[in-house]
C-alpha cells in the first residue's frame, strides 16, 4: 500500500447505543478518539468519548429519545472537535448485506435502495443504520461513506449450513441463513493469528460473541463453517431481550390462536423475550447475577442462557469435527466469568478445561496449560475492522484513479 493516510470515522449503531471511533489509517492505524452514546430511548442517555491518549473529551447525561437525536448530538460535537475535522470518510457497520453484498461497498443510491429492500430482513437494525447514513449525508453530502456488512464473514458457509427446510423458491428469494456478528468474528480471528500464530488461527475455532445480542460461530481455516444466528439476528442463542430459536409453531400459535398482530409478535421475540422475558426484570446479565440468590426467576434466566449456549457450542464442535480454540468475546463474554464457567463446566469430554483462577481474573487464556482446547478471552473491536475495510476500499479506489465524491 502507499503512504496515503485517511481520517476515518467508524460508526456502529446498535439497538440502544451508538459506538464510534476516529482513526488515522495508513501503514499503521492510530486511534484518535473513541466513544459511545448509550441508553438511547430511555429516560436519560449517556454520551462519552476519550482521546487516543485516554483523556476524557466529553462525559455527560443527555436526553436521547431516539437514534436521530443521538446522531444529531454526535455530529454537533464532532463538528466542534478539532480531532474530528477534515474527515475523509465514514464507515458504517451494516448488519445485513443480503445475498448481493459480501464485501465492503461505497454507499451509493443503488446500495441505499437495496438496503431499504432488505429492511424487512432486519427491521430492528437496518432502519437505524440507514438513518445513520442519511444523517452523515445531511451533515456533509460530499463525504464518502462505506458500508461494512456483518453478514459478509458468513457468506461462504457450506450450502447445507445456509439452507432452511423450506420450498426452493423461498431460497431463491433470499430466505436463508445469513449469520451475523461477522465483523467481530473477523477481528477476533485476526487477533488470534497475531497472538497465537497463523497455525492456531487456521485450526478449529468457535467464537462466542456474547453481549446484548449473542451468537457463536464455527471457524475452520479462517472461514465461517456455521453460526447460530440465521435469517435475522433474532435466531440462535437466548439473548438479552431476543428469544433466540423458536419452534415455528410458537409464532403461528401467537398469530392464530392468540390473535396477536405481526408487530406484537415482533415485540415479544425481539424486545420482550430472552433474559428479560424469562426473568421478568432485566435483560442485563450483570443485574441477574447480582440477584440470582434472591430471585428464582433471575436464576432460571441464567440457567437457561448457559444451558442453551452449552448446547449450541456442542453442535458447532460437531460441525468442525473437534475443537482447538474457544474464544469468548463481547460484553458478557469478556466480563462475566460466572457465565463463561457455567458454559464450559461439564465439557471436559470435548477437551475444555478451564482454570477457575484464570477465569475469575479474565486472563487472556483461561484454560489450563495442558488442556487440549485453548479457551481465550478477547476484547472485540468492530470499529477498527470498519476503519480497516474503509481504508482498504478508499486506497483501492484511489489506485483506480477515482476522486472524492458523495453518495
């Protein structure tokens, strides 16, 4: 690559938060600032950012009724920040690329139209991500934007791993298993190669991304083999407020026998299910663990989550024909030793043997030295992956002789 350096803002719009970071990207990546806007849609939100040197740049409570207001406040602050001036591009995490987009892509009118068409595939995510793209356009119409797709990492899964047992015409219309958390998986696998070597990264790995949204992915030779999420990010593991996998008959029962509307069912499976639905009190694992001994429903929600995670882990190991490395990442995967322990407990027959002391300390490697399977804890960084992809795309376009341009 040449010596060109780009200032790239990475945006990661979640269900109730927006993570962002600013990088100077060239031969090396330098993080200039990073931050997060949290608790969007609740009584009081929180906006903070720190510089690359760790100093606080902003930290305050703000009223954030929706993502549009949150993005407006972010861009107002960025406009006044010397660090965030003269941006070259904004990279976005876009949860769904459908069957058409399997690599990062410059935002164009055609891409926006396709994402609108795909919005029913991910109604909890794509509208917010489109709103973020449009907010950038309003702020600076000439600024280049890059979409980085969470589904791209999984697009080469074996055909049988993508297929549902449905009529073929639905496959042709795009009803298939896409998988998500691909940017996180990509980061983890690159870091695994850096920390443990390319031979380890080429082995049989399961990446357990456990946060408010949760998934596990089986990886062999650096490629996704199978993953727990499917057509939408609602499938697979029990999550914070998402149900995870359901018998299709449950949805039919709610629609036909209970007379619920499609919107009401969506509310149940995406916002009122999961840990929140089972516990009746919270979607946050930390809260549930604190109340476990006093609240039987909190204890049941924790048991269900760990049971399901253990079951899915076993299934993914079967698809790999064994396991060499298990990586825990995401907010819960990185910071909840009790959850990691309960998922791994009893899986010694698979070669998983976790050291209690290392696990409690959330060390980089939490398995015993002589364990057949290396169990690791790794902090993910989807924003850095977005910045890397954005830089590589801009550099390639520069090499083709394309200049700056908007969407």
